[in-house]
C-alpha cells in the first residue's frame, strides 16, 4: 500500500548516485551518451568481458533525467575472482537517445529493448528496437516516474478494484466512492460540518457508477 | 489474432518455398517451462531462426516495489524467481542492509539460517528443473520422485515462514522469527532422505541412453559465447568458466563453508544437466555444514532504527508499541545512495541495483535477471538444431518467467 | 424431482449419468502462468495426486480440455491469449481462477496485471491464496465436480 506518510521536505536526495555511502560493490564511472561507447570499449579492452546488465533509472527532477546503468564483470583465474564496474550514463529527459552496445556485447540486445520499452530511451543503432515486456501497441513508458502505478486507465479509480466488480459491493453505499467521499458521508451522518464539495464525489464516482450499472446482479459475466 | 510485432518474424506469413515454415511455439505450451513464445523458422525439421518473445508474464514488480515500504517490497520481489523465492528476498535484503551500512550487525545465527534456506531453495528449484526436464523427454517417474523431495523442502518453508512457496521469512536485519520447534528434526530427516533419493534419480536418468541421446551435443554454448551473452550460473559453469557469486563475491558467510564450484567443459545440454545434479549435492554439503555448526543467539540485528521490536514486548511496553506502530505505518528511511548486490541463484547471478533517495520506499529496484540473459542465448544455440530439440534446450537453460518478465 | 412420464425419468437418468461421467473425468488445460502453476504441478505429484479425482491427464491442446485452471498472474500481453484459448475449448467447459492474482490481481495492483481473469473469461470457481496449497486446488476441482453434477454454474458454491 502506498505510504500515507511523507518524509520531511528536503530530506530526499535529488541525485543519490552523487552522495552514495562508501560501499565497495563496484568501481563507478560516470559518463555521457557521447562518450559511452569509447568508455565501454576501453573497459572491454581492460578485461571486462561480460556486460552483465543494462538498466534504467528515472530521477525525474534531476538534470539529466535518466541514468542508463551498465554493469560489467571481469573474471580472473577462470572465474574464481571477479571485479565489477558500474557505468552510469546520464541521459536527458527530452529526446533521450543513447548509442547501442549490442554490437559489442550480444547480451545488451534484450536489456536495451527493455529500457526502451519501460523508459522510452532510444538506443541508436539497435537492430530491433521494439517493445519487449508490454504489448506492441501499448502507449507510454511504465517505469517512468510520471506514469501512474496502476496505469492511466485505472489511475483514478479507488482501491481495491474488486470492490467495483463484486456484485455484493455494487449495491452498497460504499461502492465507487473515494476515501474522501466516504469521510464526508460519515461526517454528514454524524451531523458534523463537511469539508470539500459533493461535486468532487460525483466526478470521481462517475466512471465507477457507470461500471456499477453494467454489473449484472447475479455475478455472471 | 495476436498482433505480430513489427520487425520480427511474422506469424501469418507462411512461405512454401524450400520447405520453410514459421512456427509459433507457445506462449501456451506444455514444455516451454512457462509463458514463452518462440517464433521459429524451420526448414523441414531444422531450425533456421528462433526468436523468443517474452513479456507474457510482465507483472510490473519493479514499479510495485517503488510504491511499497522497504520491508513490504520484499514480498513482491520474492515473487520474481518463484522457484527459489528466498534467493530473491535475500539478495534484495542484502542490498538494503548495505545501503543502511549494517551488514556487520546481522547476527551469525541469522546468516546461517539464511544460507540454510537459500541452499534448500536451490535444491527445491533444481528438483522442479529435474522433474519438468524429465517430463519433457517423457521420463514421468522422475517428476514424481523429484517433486516428492521438493515437498519435504516446502514443508520446512512452511514451518519456518508459514507459506510453502513464498514464506517471506527473511527480514532486513535478520529473520522474522527464530526457527520453530521441530524444524531441525525435519531438516535431519530431509538430509537423511536426500542421498538415497538422489541415487534413485541418478539411476533413472543419468546413464539413461534415451536421455543421453537427446541431450549430448545439443545446444552447445562455448565459454566465449556464454560470457559475451551474459550467461551465468550452471549454463556458464557447464561451458568451463568457474564463476560462482558465492566464491567471487561471498555474502552471508559463504566464505566459511567448504563446497566445490562444479564445472564441465562440453557446454552441451547434458553437461548442464550434470552440473545441476552435482550442484544439488554441493548444496546438501553446505546444508550439512550449517546444520552441524548452527549457533544459538539472536536472529535480528540489535538496532532499533530499522528493526521491529520483539513481538512479546508490544503488549507490555508503551515504547515498543509506539515503535511497532511507526515501523509498520511509516517504516524506516534508508540513506540516499545506490548499490548493486548479487547472489548465486539457481539460475545464475541474480542481482539487484537498488537506489534510495532517502525516502521510506525504494526509488528504484532494477533486477539483474539471470534467466533473461540465459534465455537470450537461445537465439544463437537453437539455429541448426532440430525443432524437437528446442524443448531440451529450453529445459537445459532453466528459465523462470517470473524473473525474465518481472 | 417430480417426474411426469417414464420418458422424462429415463432422460433425467441419462442426464445424471452424463453429468456424473463429465464430473469424473475433468481434464484440465495446461494453463500454467506463474507460481500457482508450480502448485498446480504439485497437485499432480504424489502427495496430493489430482489424478485420483479423475484429472488423469493435463491436455496441452484446448480442444481436448474441459477445465482451464488459470494459475498465475495475467499480464497485459497474455490476456488476449487466454481469451483465445478459452474460445478454442469445446463446450462444456469450466474455469478455475487459481490464486489471488488470477482472481483479482492479487498483490499486483498495477498497470501490468489484469485485475482478475474474470474480466476476460467467465469463472466458475475462485481460489484465493498466494499460492493456494495444492489441497486447495483439489477442493476447487471438487467444487467444479459438484457444479457439474448439479448442472449449474456460479453462485454461492463458487467461493472456494
């Protein structure tokens, strides 16, 4: 359940990668799309033969907005010892484009497609850049921070969604109401002053009321 | 008609020249080990091109985790690699503990029980692999033997955590509860049952001429290919590269246990088969060592900033009650930063890149899905093999689609 | 039931026998999606043994299956495929939505998971659980068998 408590203002970091604690999990290199390929080719020359992961992060308020994160692995002594490198490539939010590395490492193929699918970051030179997790005709890039968790279709419906479908709840006063509306209803029943307008209930309840009307009473579909 | 993605092999084009046909295998298929669609172009019986299509189980776990507290996120994360859920939970929890800076505070008993349960998860996962791999080839008895052994492990999960498959037993800071009474006796019974059962399974399968015919020289992955394609785990070790995260980047006290990293050199499906069988034996060795050396003591780190108070104090202490209330309703905050942790899951290097911005929820949990990279190489190794071997190859790569698609 | 003629009595008996036969050999479709699929497989394993209730085999082809056990979370990409498989199944057919994710979206109230497979196909038995235990699945199959024998579908008996 999303947290109803918010942290004090100013206590969250805009760029966590800049102020990270001293954890020795990987050597960290920060680069830009223009310098990315040279950086990775140099690392491959230095023995980092495996590109173990390509992922994306959306920092929303930071400039550049996105980070494409590459993790590389160097194996020594036939794998008995290993070293990790993390390459962070900052990508701007407007027209995000990064050169592909799928010609250098075949492992990047699907990983870059996934970053494209979920963040909308294009990889120039990728042989087959299309959606991989979402259906081909899906609109929007779900893992972006401005994409609603429950998707645009269900964004403003109240939770939990089974209350909308249940043939029992459809007949009850609670069905299709937002939490605020229920509070007003309770306050009104107690004879207390209500805050907010009843019009807001209607607005939120409208799509759900229409849904409720379509529900057959015997529960069959 | 399911719309064909642009740029891929299209399914509604059937070419009749040269006996070439485009065939869609899946996503509903008895032998694809989950919801996988492999669009294959075959010429007669030989595969000329194979394009796996994934995403049929995309659950948005990473987005869900961004909207849950740090402690709650491990419940959805546990459901990624659903055959060994405790590995997912452990990897995520280790990452969060690193961000909190409390890795040294985890008590030794908690670490040992974590290792114990993760190795049990590994054996349970390999039991499913073995059973379903056998069924794909028509060896149905081995399915029953393997799943019966898995039942004993799920019994232990249920004893410890309450649920068979997703026990949610590991917590940031240690474990939820100490091992219940009767757990160690059942564990001893499992240890006693293991060797005879594995002998039976090996007798059924390992030297079986049909299995050998179907697996030897099928789906060969060379060491260079494996590294270039990001393959890890038994598939990499069967190609000759002895990379095991438990050895290369030890966690949770794995440096204290004596176990071998099993490798082979042939790189074919049979080599992967043997590697996984031997890995089950090595896991049992680790479990026996943990059982012998299990220490007593606390199972939760002694720092109230990120751990809940002991359950029995809540009824008697006001401070504990308030602490518990705040812990459950608004959780603790993790200092800003990013970290990448990896564990050796049954499929290979399972990693999480966790970013915290100082909030009480993760900012980003990026999974390094072992199965995604293991499955991707199917594009390469399927070419030139028979369509009937596709099932063997997918089984030998052992993908779990909860992890591939998330 | 009230019988007006020997003919009706005979037809009623044939009906009963047919329903008894159907309920005693419900063959599920292999519709395993996620974690619940593993528990479904475990239900066929020795400890729980679904076969003794008549579900001797799981058919891979929807044409040959009676029961679709939707076991696991239904992703957006998979939804049209489940509908297509349901349409391909021959009548009479029944659906168990196994697990919390198939019944209502489960723990995943987000963009990617269809919030209940009953938005796509009609469901006869809902099984909560994450995942439900295999003996729960046995109970659900028993409920389906009851529904078959009684000739109805849905209603209060559908809560597993």
